[in-house]
C-alpha cells in the first residue's frame, strides 16, 4: 500500500501540480506584500517594547520590515552565509564596525531580518551576529582591557544551534579576534560587552532589560520578523496566503519594486486588488526618481585614510549635471562613472570641443561580460585617469550603480598604486616600487580603509579577484589577460 502511494503515477502527478501551485503562490506579489505588512506589525510591537533602542534592518531583506522614518542610523550587513554550517566566518570585508558607535550611544540596538520556509530565524541572526558579538568582545579585551569579568562568551539561541556546532565555532573565535585586533580597523572602547538576544513571532514574552545604570552588557536584539511556517505558506481569512520571509529575493517577485518604493506608497499598494496590483507596481516603479535631480541625494563618501582625495557614491545620488564641486565646498572634483547605461550621461559630459575632460564614463555590463570589461577596460582606463587628477591635487568621485562594488574595486586599485601604507600620496618612482611589492595583504588593508569610511562597501569576490589580477599579475603576463585570451 505504501509502495503504491509513492509510485502511483497519478499521485506523483498530483504532487507535482501541488508543488507548481505552491511555488506560484509563493511568488505572487499580492501574497508577498500582505505577508510583509503582517510581519511589520510584529516588528512594530517589538520596537514599542524597547522605545529607547534604535531599530536597524539587516540589509537587504530586513529593509522591507523597518520603516525608513525610524532609521536614524545606517543599516547592518550580516550575511547568513557567514553562519552556514562549516562556512562560519568573521569576515573583515563586512565587519559592521559602524554599528558600535550607535550601540554605545543608545545602549544597544534592534536588528531585523527574516528567513524563508521552515526555519525559526536566518543564520545571520542565529550564528553570524553571535559570532560578531563574541569576536568584537574578544578583540576589545585583547586591545583595551584585562578585566577577568569581561564577557567574551559565545551566546546562541537555544534550540537553534546544536551544542556540536557551537563548540566548532568556539574553536575559531580567538583567531578571528586576533585578525580583527591586528587589522587596520579602529575599534572604539566599549564600556560594556555585547550580548545577542533573540525574538521571534512565536515568543510569548519579550526579554526584559535592566535599567541602563545597572546594565552589564549592551543588548543586540535580533528580531526574526516572519512566523515559522513549515510549508512556507499559510492561508489567511483576509484573502491572501501568508508567505514566510516574503522580503527575501525581491528580484524574483517584486516587478522592480524596492523597499524604498514600498514604504513610500504602502497604503496604495496594500489597498490594490490582486488583479490591479501588478499594474500599480509597474506605474510606481516607472515614476520613481532616477537621476533627474539637481542636488546630491546623498553626499559622496570620502576615504578618510587618504584625506578624502578619493570619494565613492552610487550613481543615483549624483546630481544630473555632475557639478564640478563637492557639496557645500569649493573643492573641485573629477568623476569616474562605471555604468551599463553610458549614454545616460551624454548631456552632462558634452560633445566634441565642449566635452568635459574631468569626467570619464566607462561602460560595464552585468554578468560575466561585465567582469571581463572591468579587467580589460575599466581598470586600465580608470586608474591612470584618477592618478592624473589626484597627483594634480583634484579629488575624484568614483561612481557605480550602487556605490558598493565596481566603484570600490576601482578605488582599491588606485589606493594600492598611488598611496603608501600610511595613506600618503606617492611620487611616480615610489609608485612603481610599491606596485612591485603589492600583495594580497596590502590590498586587503586598503580595502579596510574603504570599508572604515563607507561601511556599505561590499565588493563581490569576482571584483576583488579582478583587482588582484590587475595589480599582482607580472607585466609580461598582464597583457595576455587584458587581451582576454586567459580571462576566466
């Protein structure tokens, strides 16, 4: 009988049809947005219980659940992959040290994230953040205190992380703390150690915190916004199917919708019917502002280690006219813009004898072809262009679509080729010597300079690989790579 249930062709067909329907419903934008709205109410309840603590999303998913009006501080970027089994890491490329000043000032923070079907909380909350807290505490102890009572324990949520996995992680914590303490990052002195705490929709009560004057630790409250649903979907009487972790991977279901657009037009989106919602979304996405603005939406980030000679920003934040001066400053700037839409800058750059010489627009497509362009065209053209201007005393603003990847890669190459280990600009002969002595550690140190100034910087592994190839490949072999014959 059991055999026939599993091998009966009719049963297999019915199961396949059910899975197709389940997937279709899980990608339905109506279900997703109403599920997010339900989870937002839970997050708001948590925030009301801790009115003195700032709430921050763990980007990207967490941004769907946190009202931007409540965000007075930059978001966090803890990756679940850094907490995956046998892949545990304290990654110096995303140390989230910018959160510490907020923690000290506000005596703790609330971090919001979510996860998909079947899990109580994402690995980012259950393991990556606990690793972060323990490593920070251990590094602080190495650098600043010998207090035997300073808490460096590795705390995990009960019932989520096994004792075996916890023990395996604990064996790595000291090495990660040493790497952090010996890095070029500057750690503030913490008056109290960090301690993670967890809240999920299944909680009957929320943890109680002692008065600030009696606190023995700074609470890092990790909120998993979505209710755990074993199959990932649960019917609601309001006419939608609740999808656990709806904010995840919005490129697959969002029709171009972003958390920013959602929060700006939340009432309109949630009042739309299932049939009209896709068209409402398309209209809002099409009408959202892109680059047609005359002022900086967000000032570019100066890299402080080199005196702000290099700046990084997202293309969307730059005024459409590419002003020749920094905001609220007389300092002149040149631009390097890496984009998959180079013609969008034709009006600002000009043509023929009216063409601006202080703007370099470089085309870079998405995907593998774009990475080939990054190594073969972007770096070889951008680096000497930037070098000419910074050697002449002009600051350079490097822009890419999100200000996190390609622009960071370009800045990293420039920092290695034109600045010494103390951030001082080099003479031409010194630049040649420095390039000959470049190594992965010197490049990693300069990446830390960037992240210290711009925490949201998040270059991909492949971008960093191309930078390493550009900087470390012997000249006699680099030409072959630039020609593309050995580019993987």
